């Protein structure tokens, strides 16, 4: 069974200018270009080819002993050699970790929570949009270094866990940077309760860890119980709206990081800093536009990563050409402050000082359970719920997308379990959420990265950055971080509100804009609520606007039930233009019936009935619910009221409801009992399917004219089991002639008697098989007494009961085709009259008049089947021409 792969989606940590460039093609390299990979080895890492070669040529015990002593060293050396051959891929991904870690690492805490390294006169404050203005000092030194290490620690744990728990051999884990807005929202909540001290930071880190543990638990539960597909039920336009809102937030954060000030009028004072970022961003946009091919795809997928790497040297070259010293640029705010104890005025105290520096280990010592504000934790619950739900969105998109790109068949539930382990472990240490990043993984895969050893090497080098990365970041200009954040934010915003234009209807597109604006103005919790409102509103309006609850209507004038063996008098009643099936109106419903469209389908049904000319209103109304998917309590009550309105206001004598299933209506309320109140064919009645409903309606029409026609002594129990021994063969033949006579209206009784003379009498008992599906048709049979059932063996075992008076097998006998179904006997002493193929050949040769009767029966049956209600009410291909 093929799997439906959801569309690939952008993430804000992507370093490509156009978020789809790295997804479509990256490097176009051969994964095996850099030499041997771990795939050459067996599960223990040993080289199968080498061992096989040695085992073939080893002829003495000394050689064999040497082989047994070598595997461990040999295996480790080959693993190291394989990882070394992939150093370019490892180095590239590690560099990306540093590039992404710096801008996002400095964004976890609001700018208004000022680093203690800033001068006292710096004017920095931020607002949560609700009136609270943040303006305080961060409780520990080197806030930016703390954020960078938070990013790297989560990435390291994710990489180590994915290396051993994931079925991918080349996936790259990353801190879930899309959750930066939630981190800042939690900061505002905690600070409003505890101020700016270390106690607030302790509560905040507790919330970070708790959120990761909850995310991990949810991932593990979904994977463990194989519920991964549940994640695909997020409405697409809500997700796109969230992407647009996060894009605005990340772009705004990029400008705030660059200016080291909150978004507002103060930006005019920081314009020299911002102009550098705007210039770099404009240059990248122009280069991206100029390097696109005719299809709009970039010719150089690595253009953006290389551009970001060149920002730092170009900036240094620029200030040198302008005659500005690094010290002056630092004083003017073009660089981050010293981010570690090993960097201050630019001199290096000790290269290894980060290993024993207290600030290096701050992330593991901040949480103090005695200082946690449980009031702040309680107030943070809505934000935590939004964070958890938003964290679940990425994984079910990234996993199938990377599986397709890397040509690997993985089980999404197993990968969800791996993400559960990863987030659970990092959460225990107060770390942030992580996941498998599609972009970094595809870059790593295309660059030749593969196998456990190289994956561990990525984790190892990232661990080195954990210690020394902040020191390196001290020499990175703010414009590099600001440009990357601004670029990613603009890309996300464009994907959310620009690229989606024309792909959604106006209502969904309005919801996308509403979510984006609400997230930008009021924060994540309000955006989540807006998303839920948008999803429900869109569903309700689309259900009313684009899917009418009434699929269609028609009279039953050309419809036929399976009750084909009625008397000629009864058929005359049903075929009459005054008393017949034309007095039956069939109305078919569809979709969901709920409070939003109950008035619509009620009014539509009444208009359909009233549209008939005066004096020709339907006597019976059949309402078919077979295509209805669900009925809420409001609609259920409306259906009962509609029954009363049809009876009292429009004079409908009988209303028949068809749930279309033996289990009843798709509703929690049992409305079948309230609707099944008919007495003497008046009121309302419930039938399981349309065939039974039409039979009941036909009986009601016949009873209106002559109730005696409903009792059919010929078709009924004239040969019940307790009467067989007192009825003569002559009486039986007389009844058989009467049954055949009904099949041949207009023919004389003598012709029918002669036709029956070619038949032979046969008796069967319960469990007997008249014929098997696919066998040769060698007879046609008339059921005189008993019960039969026809069964399609290879089509969901569909069955159809065969009533007394039916002729079966006639079409196969005439056409010379094989049997279309298997026929079983349900009662003992079942009596049939059989026309054999030999008798049929004699009849065609010597008695054309009798043969014509069989042809007429075949045509009659085919006509009735074509006009059967099951062929006409759902499709319109079997028209009575």
C-alpha cells in the first residue's frame, strides 16, 4: 500500500534564501564520493568483503587465529577511516550549527532582559504587547553565551539519540528553533511573577525542561501506540498561518538583535546598525533573483550558505577600508559583547579556560526547585500547550520528506519514539526541544555523510563548539546574526502569506492572515486560539457553502425494487400515473448534518416537495441518509421536526428514512426509535437500505388501492413445509404455471403451460449448492418453494436473497456464459423446476414460440435490474432508455 507523502515544509533555521532550494537539489553529489561508508560493514561494523576473502584463503590455524584476533581493531580502524572520508560533510554541518546557533541562541531571552555586560546607560526595553514593558538585568553574566550553549546542548543530545534510535543513517538533529517565540512568551510570564532575578531564571529553565519532557512523552506515546497518522490532521491553512506569524517574529527578532533594542522608535537611533543588515539582505535577494533559471529554481543551491559565511570577512574588510578600528566598531555596537570568560577586551586568557569556567556549566546549575514559582508555572500552561502542539507539527513533515529524498523506507512511528527519547532526555537537564532537521539532514546526505561513526563525529565537533563556540561568536558581527534571522523570517512570512495566495480559498486565506496578525500582535497563545477558531469557522462555512446537504431528488417513477414477482394487478397500481410510483419522492442527503446547515436542508426538502404542481404533491417521501457522514444532536432534533412538518404542513402521508446501514444513523442519539412510528402505512418508518424503503413504499401505494393485493397466495406460503405432503403434483404445477405467467404478461395460459413442459422437477435440502460461481451455465431454474441465496465469492461476499417465483440462471443459459455467482439452498425440501441446456436446444430448434418466452424473461429481468434503485439513486449511468 503506497504511503501518502505530505508536502515538504520550511523551517526557520534554513540558511537557503528560498526555502525550497535545498529541498529539491543540494550539491548534486554522489554519497559514495568520499570513499567507503558504514554500509560496507555488517551490523558489528566488520567488513564482510575482507572477512570473506580471508576465510577463503586461510589454510592454517595460525592464519585463522590471526583473523579472530583482528576484528576489534580492524573494525574500529575501518569506522574511523570511513568517518575521516566524510570530514567535508561533518565539517559543513558543524559550521551550520555554529552559524544557526549564534542568531537563535541570542534570541531565547527578550532583548529587554539586558545582559549584565551592557553599560548602565543602555536604553533597552521590550514589551509583550499587553502593556508589560521588560527592562531589567539578566541575573548571570554572558546571557548570549548561555543561549548559544542551550542551542548546542539540545542539538548534541538530539544528535546522539538519533544516532542510536533512528532508522536513518544520515539524519541531523537540531534544536527546534521554531519555538523561539514560545521561549520569550514564557520569559514574560515568569518575570511578571518573580522579577528579573535568578529565581525567575530557575523557573524559566524548569519550564523549558518540563516542556521538552512533555513533548517527548507525547512523541513516544504516539509512536508506541502507532498513532503517528493523527499528526496529519492539522488543518493546512492554520499551519501556514503559524508559519507566517513565526516569520514576522523571527524577522523582528533579527532587527532587535542587530540594534540591541526593542522594536520601536529607538530603531531610528540605531539605523547605522540596521542599514548594514538591510544592505546584506538586499544583496542576497538580488543574487538569488539573478541566479534563478527559467523555472524559478536557483542554479546554485549553496549560494546562501556561502553568502552567510562571507558576511563576517566582508564586514571586517569593510570596517578596515573605512578606517574604523575593531575597538571602535565594538563600542558602537556592531559586535556582540564578550560572550565568555575567555574573551573580554579581545585578549585570550587561556584557550582551554571554557573547560573549567563556571559560566560553561550554568545551564546545569540554574534550576533550584526551592525557588520555582508555581503560580508562574500554572499561568504558563496555555503557552506550554501551544508549544507542545506546535512542536508536533514538524516531525511528521520532515520524516517522510527526508525518507523520500534519501530513498530510505522508515516507519514514522519508530521515528516518533526516537524523538520521544531525544526530547525526554534533554528535558531532564532543563534543555530545549529538538528534532530531525530536514535541511541539515539533506545537506549532510548530499555531501556524503552516512553511518554511525560520522554521526557521532558531528555530535563530537558540536560538543567542542559547546565549550568554545561562544568565544568564537564574540568575533562575529551582529549583522551576520541579524541578516540570517531577517532572511529566514522574510522567507517564512512569504511562504505563509505570499506563496499561499491562490492555493487556498478566500476564507482559508483570510484565516492565514488573521493567524499571522494575531500572532504578531498578541503572541502565540492568542494565535493558537485564533487557529482553532479559524479551523472551526472554515469547516462550518465550507460545509454550508460548498457542500449542499441535499445531493439530489427524483420521483420513483422509473425506479424498481427487488420485489419483481408481484401480481399483474399490483404492477398496474404501481405503474399508474395517479396511484403509482410517481407519487413517491426520493431525496438523497450527503455530508455532515449539523447546526450550521440544519435550516438549509430542512428548507431545501420542503421546497423540493412544494415544487410539484398543485394536486400532484408526493404521497410518500423517502429521505436517504446513506451518504451522510455524521449527524449532531441539533440536526437529529431537526430531522424529527422535519418529519412532523412534512406530515402536518405538506400532507405527506408516509415518510421513510433510510440510514443506509444496519447500525442505524451516524449519530450518538438513537433517532431510529423516534422515527419508526408508522401504523397502517401512515406516519414515519425506518428502512435499512433503499431497496427495502422502495418495497415498503410500493406496499403502501398498493394498500391504498387494494390491501388484498398485498396477500399473494401464489407467491406466499402455499407450499410451506407443513403442507407439502397434502398438495398434489398437479396443484404444484398449477402454481408454477401461475408464477411463470407473471413473467410473461400478454401470453396465453396454453403457451405458458407448453413452456413449462420443458422443465423437470428438482428437490433440494438445506446446505445444497445449486451451482458454483465460474462454472458452466447448463440450466435455468424456477423457484417454486423454499428459499435460496446468491453469493458473489470474490467481491466482498455480496449476497442477494431469491424469492419464490424467481427465474435464475436464464441469462447464462441464453448467452452460454459461466455462472456469475454461487447459489445455496436455505431450506429443506426446496422445489425448483429446471430447464436444462439440452431442453433449451430442442426448444430453440422445434418450438420457437416457447423459446421466445425465455428471451422475454431475460429481457424483463435485465430491464428490472437496470432500473433497480441501487443502480439509479447513486449513479445516473443506467438510464431507462
